[in-house]
């Protein structure tokens, strides 16, 4: 097999794509550059002539000289976004360039032969690429710094962010345990609890903990109970096993909504990778969003396999079970990350709350500048161990059982302590107290006297106060004097006790021997209990006995019916030819990229062509057509000022020209072209709404005509009035088709 040079192959692909254009589009472009076409003609030969036109040094240089800043910006996006499509470009420029404007720029760049479209056999999408015939001139002008310019700091942020810490997170877990009714039915914290949290943690705590509590609910770390909300200790332990960075990333994502496990992981991974990619000078919010987009597009498969790369299997499996049990469907990773920039836009504020990002200040345009958060600078976010491999002794206990907890422990080590004491105040160090109530709660969680003492002693630098030991022993004796159990109890007589204890099916399920012949079983449903009895082979065990239930109150609740109507990745360097590296991150001083001519130099070119046009003896229609080509930077040489190459037809109608609007729409349908509709709209800053789409049909009545458009970039069919449109313009849909 003959090995073809990659650039030669791209030129062959460009020629083939050009030949396969619709005839009206193909011949219009040929007329623009080569003049009137005479029969007989051959498409292959015409493309070769166009290639010869582009190979002329003066033509190539003129094309490059006419590039503006916006041209360079879009060309850089086409080059650096892998497999660029109109949808990707629209998402990338979503916050800076309206789709109608972007589409017009893409169409113009295609007319100027700077970009071309071609199909992808794998995805069946229409890709947009740079014209390989002009690569040598274009690529040295492109740099990722054009897409991600460094900001100019205008003012520093005076507000010092309140960063989440393991101690603060553990203290809030303790608060939830002691205040199960802290939440309203809509999921918001009650006013009383907001005030209490601000009293304990300081001003602004309610906003932080509202986000954390919402995340806890969506991660199934807390669940509803009879008295309000209670923590799920098993899931909390699994969550605490994660790296601290992952914990806070998950909280950032889950605070914005309930997602599937895969989607949660994809968004958390994208957030951390985006934050880690920010340069020391930071990026504006726009550049942060673009960074996220480029990171995702660089390797989308790494996000679909995020579960393996994160190594969070235990927590992942717990999340999966929780969502299956509680019906949390969420969104798929693909649907959520169709626009990675929108994901990060939604997560920016919460990421600042948790120390993943930090708002550093404002630029000259008043846009926020974000830098990497303090969390990502920690050498060991999980907590620093001492030289002997143990965690530091951070507890200080006084005679009144007040416990001061200093920083230094990870969440995993703090959670057992939270079962033993109650929160009093939180500042640089957190202050708790050990009470009879808190120790009883520890007993309820399954800890015994010995385990409680060992947990506290582990992080206390000196011997525990003797009165604390005596009190815990006394509370233990009191607790063990009576027990209330919930579950399935098997009661047998003295003769059958040995049979039950030695039965291979029942013995593993015995959780506790409550009394002689009374066993608390570790089973969760009637079906499991009946299956266990059947498998045991002990036929003297009958069916499940339950207490008699009496219906209290009405069978159904009574209510009134309302009858009224009812969101340093990239570095710098210029682009490289595709035969070499994809890009360069050298970032050398004085590197040359971007626009190479001034506005005055480009104006001189236009003035020269317009002067020649004024001297031509042609019809007004031909003059208008050639002037439009000059303004669109299509005419490069005086030889292209050929009046015979202008095809006279109505492509635009406005104002009161109702029949003209209908005619333009009908011709667009007949020629499979697109329409651009303009409407007055005082609800938007520009005052004009622009709609771009492919017309599929017209619906006429006695008062108006509605055109049904497949609107871009949503690809949704909608109907629009032609009569109310201020302007109707037929445009080629080549970039999108």
C-alpha cells in the first residue's frame, strides 16, 4: 500500500468535499473566485483551477492579511477543538458569541476558503476543519492563548473566603445528628437552625451548610426518618474514605442536583481537572468555562471511564444501591456533559465555597477572576501523620467534659468522635461536650464502653479524667438495664435452642441473643424470613407472628381541594503543522501569533477595490452583488471584479415586503438553504432576536404565513411568522449540513 503524506491526504479530502457540495453552492463559490463558468465544464478541473488560485503566493498572503481578530479567534477554536462541529463551537462560544452571529462568521470563513466541512464516517456528524491548502499561513497565527487570554487584574477581592475543612464538615454532621428536624419539607434549613448555625459557626454559615445539607440528601448521606433526618453512618464512612478533594468535588456537584453515579463522577472529575489547570494568574469566568470545554473534548473517553480512574469503588457501589433503592434516576453522563462549560458554570460558586476555586478579583471589564483554591495546594489533604505513622493528638478535655478539637484529623477519624460528643462552638478549634445524651447516642450506634474510651484516648495526649471514666461506666450500666429492639425475633423453647444455634442456615443470621431462646435475626423482609425458615429445615417454626394493628383515625387523610386554575491545561505557543506536534507549550517571549495587519492596512485593500468598482459600467444589481463580496472579504484581486459572475436573485426581503419574504422562504425550501429571521424584541439587550434554521414547510392563511424551521443549534422544529419578521434572509446551510 502506498503511504500518502498526511497533508497531501487532507488536500485530497478537501477537494473531494468541495466537489460533493450541492451544485448551487459549488458553482456560486467557483464563480466568486474564477468568474463565469462556461459549458462544457468538469467539476474536477474547476477544483484544480481553484487550487491553482490558492497556490499563488499573493492570493494566499491577501487571504491571511484580511484576517481580523474575530476570524483568528474562530479559526483557533476550529483547530484546537478536536473534531469541531457547529454544535461544539456554539457551546464553546455560548457566553460570548450568539449562535446567529457565529453561524454568519463560519459561513463567511467557508466562503473565504479558510475552513471547509466534511463528514465523519464514525459519528455521521459534519466536521469543520481548516483548509489544508492554507495551513502553512494560518497555523503560525494560532495559539491557545487566543482562546484563553490571561486576565488583567483590576481589583483584588476583599472578602476572605470561608473554606470548608474536615473539622467543619464533621461538626455539621454532629449538628444534624442532634437536630433531626432542621429542614423544611422543601429541603431548606429552618430559620431557627440558620440562626443557630450562624451563632455556632459565624456569619454566612447558613449558605454553606444549606449547600452541604442538599448535597448530603442527594448523596444519600442523610435520609428521612420519623423525627426528621438522620445520617446514614455506613455511607458517611464510605464517603470519608475518599480523598478530601473528591469529597468536596462530590459535594459541589450534588449540591446542584441529584445525578446518576456516572454523571456525578464525570462532573466531579471535570471540576477538579479544570481547577488544577488554571494558571497562577487565574482565568476569567469565561476562560474557566472554555478550559473545562477543551479539557473534556481533549479526551471524552476518560470521563466515561471516570469510575475506574477515581478508585472510589466502595462509595460508588453505595451510591448505586442508594439510587436504586430511592429511585434517583438522574441524568446520564452524556446528557450532562454535552456542554461541559455549562456544567462548570453551574459549579463555580459551590467550588469556591469548598476551596476548589477561589475568586481572586475582577478584570478591567468587571468579570470575576478565579484561581486554584487552597484545597488543591494541600500537600496531604487527608491529614498529616506524625513520624510514628499516627495522627496527631488533637483533643483537650477539661474536668467539665468540654472537648476542644484542634485541626489535624481527616474526616474519617473525626466521624467516630462525632458519635460521642455534642457541638457547642466552632472557631479556629471546635468545642464539644461529652454528655449523658451524647454517650447514649454512641451506645445506640453500636459502640460499647471500651470502644468509646479507646476512641477518645487515641487522640488525647494525656490520660482521661477519672470522673469521665466513672460517668461513662455509670451511663453504660444504665443503658444496658433496658433495650428496645427493632427487627425479626426468633423465640424457641429450651429444647430447641441448641438446634437453632447449630443450624447452618439460621446461625449466621443471629445478630444478638436477647435472652435464652430469644434471638434477634439479621434479616430485612418477610420474604427473607420465610425463605430462611424453609432453608433451615426446622419444620416446627411456624409463620411470622405480628402484633394486632388497629386503624387509628380516618383511613385516608382529609384535605381541601383548591378549585382555582391551576448550568495551565493549555499553555501558550503557536499551533504546529499536523505532521508535527499538536501544539507547543513553550510559551517563549515574543512568540508571534494573532492578527498580522492593522485596521488601516486592511482598509486600504477595501478602498482600492471599491474605487475600481465605482469605475465599472455595470447595473446597480451587479454593483451591489460585487460590493457585498468585497465587504465579505471574498474578492482578493481586481480580476475577481467580474460582473458576469454575479447571479441576480432575491435573497433578502424586509419591512412591508410581505410577498418578498414569502418568495425568499419558498426559494430557500426549494434549494435546501437556510433562513435567517429577525424580529423586534425589547426583552433582550440587543432589541433584535435573530433565528437561524432550515425551513421545511410554509403554512399560509388569510392573515399571515408561518414558516416551519428546524432551528439551530437546538435542531428543534418551530413555527415563525413571516409577516411579523423585520427581515428575512436566505443563507446557505453548508456549514451545518
